[in-house]
C-alpha cells in the first residue's frame, strides 16, 4: 500500500510539473521551434496511457545480463588506417574518419543520460574509447539538446580536442555556457551548410522536440545531418519520427553511402517523435542510402522494449526488403568504401535468441501498410 501511495503521489507531482511547464512555456515563449509536419504536444491526456504502459509492461530483458562485446579503440589503432570509416561508440555516438579528419557525432560518454549522475538511465557498457584517447577532432556535430545526445561533461572535456562545433540553432548557447569559445561554434537552420576545409556539413529536417529542463521546451532546434567529404557522403537521422522530410532529403541531397538511422527507444505511444523499426527502414529507403546502421539502441534503457528487440526487428525487416544492414560491435570499424555485413553480436548475450521468428511476427503485423510501401518502393 505504501508503494502504491508513493507511485500515485509521484504521478500527481509529475502531472503538475508538466502542466506548469506547459503554462509557463505558453506565457514566456513567443517563437518556439516547430516541426514541419506534426506538432508534438505532450499534454495531460497523453500522460495517463504512458504511465499505465510503464506500470503494466512486463519485460524479459530491459538490460543485458552479460557484458556487451566491445572492440577497444586507441589513437594507435585508429592511425593504422586512413580510409573513410565509421565507428559506433554507443547509443547515437559515432566517430567518423573522413578525408583524413575525425568527426564526432552526439558525444555522450557519461555513465548516465541524465541531468544528474546519481539517477537516470545507466549505460549498459563503457565507450570503446575514452575522451582522453580520442584523436584531434575536426568537428563535433550535435543533433539536439536532450541528455542522451548532448552530454555537458563530455563537451567540457572535449573543448581542447575539437576545432569546430556544429549545432542546430540555439544549441550553441549551451556550449558557450560550458566553456566553448563562440568562435568555434556554428549554428545552422535546416538546409543550411558549413564548409570546413572541404568537409561539407548540412543541417536537415527532423520530426522531434527539444529541452533540457522544465522551462525550455523547444527553445532550441533539432536536426538530422548530412556529412559530405571528397569521396563519401553519409546521413545521420538524429532523433525523429517518420515524416515526408526523409524523402525530400533523399531527393535534394542523396544518394548516400551510408545512413545512420534511429532504431530504438520507440513505442506506439510516442511514434510521432521516435520511429518504429518499420519506419526506420522506410526512412533509410527514402533518403536513398546504400547501407544502414541502426543507432539509438544498445546503450541505455529508454523505452519499454527489451534491449535487444531493435536489433532483432530491424534485422528481420532488412532481410525481408533486401536492405544492406550493418550491425557493428561498439568500436568496430565500418569502411565506407566497402561496408560489410556484421555478425549478429547481440545474439550471444540474448536470453532467448529464438524469438526472432516468433515474437517478431506480432510487431510485423502492426505495420503491414508501411511494409507494403517499402515493398512497392523496391
């Protein structure tokens, strides 16, 4: 009874905070950033089904029971090759070598994706490389200001290693508050680009929202990104729901050698801002990329699915639709000139690897219409 009382009180406080935040935001924000297609409002009507889902959902494996396999990286290991490559470090954190320079995307190295380090989602694994071991970074790219994408402690430690920081509009204000020289920061609106000695970085639309506290909802912009070097071009989705913007990105800036698409922390209840795996696959097809790395998974527990479910679902979908899927271990190199399919590493630490062909059928049936679109596209 005592536990139930605490839960109810906590829920009431949560509802009150959301209401106050919304009221304050309406009164104090004249021009919040908005999405191009769907307005996302986390109103009081949406809180109860979300709270009920968290209360009722039974999960087999919200986190791995065994150690997540890593391939350790050092400057020495990185220096053994000069080829354009991508290394997944965790969640949505990616290290890219392109034209002999290094680009770091959404660097999160802290133990928790949270405003505090004593509470909040905790990492399943350490980064394959520490900030101290990173080589000099040409550019850090930030997709938006949520805690699982913008890590204050990491930015403070990276300042001396990074030449340029490229962010959506207003996100740079966080960085200057944390010690980054404003002259190092470039803020971009959707479709704007910056040239960094031959490296072209373009901010493209996404369907999401922003905010790090109670009173800054949508004060900063969110974005997906196109990174183009002399030989290769890649697309990074950031966080996004599925929308027609992916088709426009593909038409205007594609094709791409590689897409790095959000595939994790999804749920039907918030599919406007986080894609289901079927939608992630469609986004990859829309932008017209040769191969896909599913990201936004495998590091933090941020939703209601088992930790390995995103890998299983997107792997099955990719097979069904002849999409080249890359699932590297954290720290493993993906060579952009000739990307190779990787082993299904998560299967070694899953509780029940046989779920691929049984439980996934339930999820596949939910998205028959979208799957038909994918099939017709091919």
